[in-house]
C-alpha cells in the first residue's frame, strides 16, 4: 500500500512540473509546446488519481481483513 501512495505522489509531482512548464511556455508565447505540457499534466494527474484509488481500495481490503479474519 505504501508503494502505491508513493507512486501516486510521484505522478502528482510530475503533473505539477508539467503545469509549471506549460505556464512558462505560455508566457513565452509558445502555445503549441504549452499545450503538450498541459496534455502531459493531465495524463500524470489521471494516473495519480488511478493509483490513489487503487491504494485506497487496498487499504479498505486490508482493514476489512483485519476486522473480519476468516
């Protein structure tokens, strides 16, 4: 579970970096490159969300197993 949270955090960081890069490119007037960075940020954000959901589901399974051992 800890690994899933770590991976999700890494993707959040990648998304933030891509957002900053997009903003910098927009300021320079390079809208095509900025758009690409924005697209990458969205992909990273989606992956971070997926990993967060997986980690949450795993933590729920672990909690349920501990609460109701078979």
